[in-house]
C-alpha cells in the first residue's frame, strides 16, 4: 500500500477525510485503505485470540454518514478475503457494536463501527472492539502497521450474514429501564414527556424502539431520520447550536426531559423541563447523584477540565471522592478499570464532553445507557413528587469561564511546553498559590482573596498549543485570574499569549 496509513491514527481510532467537498481537505480515508485495514484487523485479531482467521466471526456496522456504505463494503471485502466470517449489522451505534461481542445472540470475536463521531459530513473513521472493549492506541498502531504492508484484495461478500443488531440492543436498553424502575406497570413511562434530538445521526431508534413502547409521550422529538449530511445541526452535545435546538424543543413542547446524542451515540447530554442544559460538569454531577445511593464513598473519575464546583458537589454534598484525572475518554475509562481492579469502587468515569462509562455497563461509554439512567431517575423522581432537577440543586451554578489557547512558536513544541509548565508551577508555588494534585498540566485553585475560582494550564497532546481554562466563582473573577496568569507567564517569548489580551 503506497499511501501512508499511519497518518489515519487518531488516538485509539482510525479517522480521516472520506469525501471531497471541503476546500483544502483531500480524501485520505479511501475504500482501498479500508480494504487493507479490514485485512489487517483479521490478522491482528487472529494473533490475539489464537483462532484461525476462518474461525473468527466479526460484526460491522456504521453510523448515518453518506460515505459509510462504500467504506463498509471495502472493509468487509478485506476481512472476507482473509477468511473471516463477517456479519453485516447495518445502521448501528458504537456501543451496540461492543455489545455485539457480549450478547448471546451474536458473541462476535471482534467488531467495527464505521464512524467519525461528531465530526463534519466529509469525515469518517473506524472504531474497533474485541472482548476487552475498545482497542487501545498501540493496537491501532499495530493494525495500521500490518495494513501498510498489504495490497487490496477482493472477495465475494454476497454470502455475508445480515443481523438487526440495533433492535436487539434497543430491547436490551428497554428491558433495563423496566427492570430498574420496577413495579408491574406495562408502560412505566406513561405520563412522562421526553423529547429526543438525534441530529440525523444513529440514535433515532431511541424513540420508536424504546420510549414509545414504554408509554412516553415523545411529541416534539426531532431530526430522527438518519442523514449523513447533517442538514439541521452537527450531532454533538458540545455544539451550541445543537444544544439550543434540543433546549427549544423541550420548552416548546413542555417536556419533562430532553435528550441529545452524538452521531454514533457514545455521548449524550440532556435538558431539564425549565430549559436548563445538563452538560459538562452538570451531566457528570447528575450521573454521580443517580449512582451515589448504591455506591457510598466511591470514586468518580473525570477529565482535567472539570471545575472546583463539581469537586465540592461530589465530595461535600454526595460524600464521594473526586479523581480529577486527564483528558481523553480512554484515559478516564482505563483509570476506572484500574481502580476497580485494585478493589476501589469507581462506578463512573466521565469527561465533560459527555463520554461516560459505568462500571455496571461493562465500562462502556454508552450515551444511550446514560440516557436510560436519567429516564429511570426521572420516573422515580415523579413517583416521589419531585423533579429530576432536585438531584443537582446543590451544584453551585457556573458564573463565568473562559478557554484561551496559546500557540507555541517553535519546532520542539513539546519540550518547550514542558519547560513552560515547570516554570509556571515553580512561580505559582513561590507566590503561595494552592496547587491541587494534577495529572495533566498545572492547576491552581483560588479559594479566598481578591480572585476566586481556578485555572488549568496544559499542553495539547498533538498540537503546538497550550490551552488554559479559567473559571471564576464570582462576576469579574475571570478577568482577575487572567491577570495572575499573565504575571506567571511573563517572559516566554515563544508562547503567543495574545488570547489573554
């Protein structure tokens, strides 16, 4: 393969440009690339499992992107050419492709979801699973290395089995809601109004296969039809336009709850009946509050940009422990697995992006399962004449925040960034500021005094950029903390700090 496939690695996924149509972005995730990656996955999986290729059963699904069918076809031909049995799952979600390894009806040795999550219509990618969950960074490197030495092979794929995985997965979620709510009601969600915004991704099934059969009123749900051009808004709970769309739908339809998912449904956010957005710190707080009664004193793991407000809520209000770890959903999930293996109960690992993995759900970051937990909590709250809002009423509100990105203006940006962090930390310590434990970058907390809030300076994993997050506890505190940041960063001539001006 002449193409440099290694450039397609994006952490623990494969990602690339699959369609023309965006100026300056040339296609690099081609059918040919997917063909050899399919071959390589079979070789890699065969080696890991000790099974011959002909004894492997692999499932493949895709989100709603228009490039999905062509890339899927090429990947399937690659896998079949190696002798593997391939099962076509059609439109599917990323979590359902992992569950295809768990379900008795499927029990695949490995699976692939063709998706680029929330990225624009011209992008696509591949996510891989085996019995241990999502593949790790080094596994993807190995697969792409193998693929780089292969040539495109064709195969007859007309005999591949077809399986309706999404219906099986939906039934699993529906049964989970019934079981967790308890009681004998045939339609336990009757009387509840829940609107869903799918953003034309793969989550439309949540309405017709789960909520409607359980009796919920889903009037006002929108953009449920899969459409890989995403004509209404990007399916991304971190996107302001997307959140405004679901917020408007909740208020217009006087709903009890609004749910919004990303394209491949491994992330979600929510909107309460009053239009309050439950995302970032609030969605973590909500999930933790739901889990807290059955997990007293347990540890909640988050990424590094969660706020001191969340730490207060988790520790002082819920009586839990907060481990503010690193960015990257694989990082927080792997830390969660590590703690539980040590006997430390960690029921939830969650990023502010909406990626949330529950111990009770195979440590899988599944937006639909998280939605199940919110729906069960909503039903239980209603039975006690309460609102879902009551779970997080003691979470202090966000007052003001800012993110500032400083470009590093030199070739060896990683070394320079590390030297900036070391000096920044040294200066902060000399100034007497409080530095809580930080697994990524340098965090400073301002509990009292003229400025109150926190800031975090870190180095981007891949780019020559140092992001700084600041949150103020009161109006005007962000401006005060920015001045402190300028003082602590004086003299770094290869750091463009114009964003602070």
